[in-house]
C-alpha cells in the first residue's frame, strides 16, 4: 500500500465550535476520520477488500485551538 500523503481541506462549520468559539476536541477526531476515508478513496481502497488499513490507536496533542476557518487534514500511512 502506498504511503503517499493525502491532503484534504475542510471547512469548519459553526456547529463544530464549542462555547469558547473553537472546534470541540471530539470534532477534531471526526476531522481525522474524514481524512482517513479520503485517503482510502484516493488510493482506491475498498473497505470490502481482505486487507484494509485501520486506526489502531490515536493520540492527539492539542497545540492550539482551531477557529472558524478552513482546516487542512494530512493523512499518510505509516
């Protein structure tokens, strides 16, 4: 399987924000999952195949808040 980087631009929606005006932590995980699905699509990987890359573990270090703007999700198989 290719380890090629795939970039996906997502628009932050107002309902993604918490009461402080930045993206909710759980929504960030949804963005990452959207990036994973786009990576699968870009590499023509069907989830019905015998071997499919899966997420076994996620560790997120939140370095700064994501505000109401576009966000880029970069996905790469490692």
